[in-house]
């Protein structure tokens, strides 16, 4: 076949076929009766091989080596192609994220676009100070999209920058909750912890619902984090975790104060008093934990805990009895 027919049948332009010929990659090896060069079936087959390898991202030089070197093994080359393709895709995803961020900011002009691009570069800086500066000094006419802030807070390891991101996200309202929801369900505990910390500073029922779900997280620190946030919102579902914090020790003072505040609601008062009393009477509760529980009783409103404290005046644990006595006297004086 002559070059025109090969181009028509193969879909490879005549110009590209001439380029292959010049490079020595695919040369027509046949001759017509008139002496014109023509492509043999083997030449056409080689063209299809070249096009197939080009579709994998190989350069023409790599293709020539692949086809002409009998001892060539493609494993290393394919591995290199995979790595380069993954890098290219990562760059493309990064570009796509930037475009989404710019679009979400609804820029009024190219100046706003330039400001947003500068912000994105700042958030991607390897220097924590530069990232924090980018968060605290956003573009005036191109507000930072909440989705962008939410994604950034889920990956930020520096505590100062993370605090700045949470502050900015809280100012943006509850628009970032949907992005944080993905972080709350992440397999990475660090990402879940960051998501819960950000949700704790966001208003709304949706954030509260995600925090309530975090009470069942396998990581104790995340459960405690969620319980403190929910207790501050007056959500009674946090009571068991708050009680466990008093018994175990971490953040016991904060947990006791929140239990006291929740007990201000008559609907929860009896339940909270009963739970504290049950832990005090449990043989499994150690001396230090019992002292913390007595201190938590003191946080309950009014004289709600007075009868329980009076009963502890004769407790076999001397420090518990002394503390209970001091609290009874204080409550009776106030009454």
C-alpha cells in the first residue's frame, strides 16, 4: 500500500507516517512495479504497534527501543510510566481542586482570581507561618470558600495553623460541615480528630449530629473531644462519656462542670446523680476516681447531691469522707 492508503486505513496522518520514516521508526520496505516505495503488511503491523505503545505514553525513542531491542524487558519501563502517570494525575487533581476553589469564590474579575490563587499557594506552603498568614489575611473581595478551609483543616498538622483554619471556618458558618463529614468518617484517626475539633466550633444541627456520631469513635481522645463539645451544647447523649472522663481522669474538671450544667435540666438531673452515685459505690472504682466523683457531685446544682454527700461522711476512705464533709458544710451554709 502507498502512504495515502495506509493513512486512510490506519488513521495515522501521512505527515506522521513521513515523520516515522525520517526517524527510522517505520519505513516502507516494499516497492511497486514502478519503483515507488510502499508499505508491506509487516510495515502496517509495525505502525499499529507504534500507535499502541504511544497510547501508553511512551516516547518515540522508547518505542524504537522497545520494538528493535530483542533483549528489552518492559517491566521497568512500564513501572516508570505508571509512576509518571500517577504524578501527572496528582497535578491534574491539584489543578482541578484549585479551579473548584476559585469558582466557589465567585470572583468578580481577574484581580479576584489572582488573590484566590495567591491564597491557594499560601495554604500549600511548606512553611507553617506562611499558611497561617494566608488564613488570617484572606483576600478582601474573594472570600475563602468554606469547602477549601474544611479540606485544609483536615490535613493541617501544625496546631497554630489548625486553630486559624478552624477560626476562619467558624466565621464562614456551617457551609463547611459537608466537607468535614467526610473527615469524620475517615479511616485515619488524625483526620477524624481534626474533623471533630472543627465541628466543635461550628453551629447547627448537622454539626451536632456528626459530633454525636463521634461518641462511638474507637479512639478515646476523639470520644472525649466530641463529648465536651456536645456537653457544652446541652446534649444529654454526652453524659456517659463525660462520666467516664471523670472516672478515668483526662479532662475530668471540664467534664464535671458540664455534667453539673446538664443536671440543671430536671429531665437529666436524676440520671446524672444516679450515674455518679453508682460509680462511687462500684467496687471497681479506685480511690483517686472516687475523689474525682465527689468533686463532680459538688458541681451539681443546688442541694441535689447533698444527701449523697452526707452518706459519704462515714465513708471508709478517709480522703473521700473529709472532702464530702467540707462540701456538705458549704452546701448547708449556702442553703
